[in-house]
């Protein structure tokens, strides 16, 4: 385990809900990424996630994210920061890459549960 706490922040493109794991056509990469972020939390990593449609102020107030968006536009999203520094832009990493970014040992991902953040009358 790390002596210092690692923090990863994910700045997602606009999605209908906080994880993008909702609606009729769920992207399996987003499902796995959400599961991998949950796994990182069990490893002691602080995980924060921001969605452009739900929290635009977080994008404007964060200088590295604002710079990435100015340089690359929406193609920069998602932006991943590790301990406040840009670690990756434009794609979601797999578990092994995430683990490497925050210096924890990767374990094989398990198949994520098939669920949705938007159930019933949530209107997602």
C-alpha cells in the first residue's frame, strides 16, 4: 500500500448520469471503467468524478482541465488527473493502466454487474 494517498479525478464528457452507465445503449467500456474506479477505492485511492453536464463549474475551475479543453476541445475528454496533474486525455484507461497511474498492483477485473444508474422513473 502507498505511504501517501493517491487521488484520481475523472472529468467526463457530458453524459445523462454521473457514470454514463445508463440508458438503453450502455457502453461496456464505461461499465468496466466505473467498476475499475470502485476497485481503486478499495485500494485506498481517493476517486472523484465530474460530469460536464452535471458539474460544469468543476471543469472551469480546474486549470489543467481548462488548459486541456482549450488546447484540444471536447476531444480531450475524458481528462484524468492524478494528484492534480494531467495523466491522460481523450480515452478511458483499462484497469492495468489505472493501477499504474496511481502506483497500485492491478488485479484482474471481474465482470461488472449489469445495472443502470437510471432505473424506474428517473428520467435519464
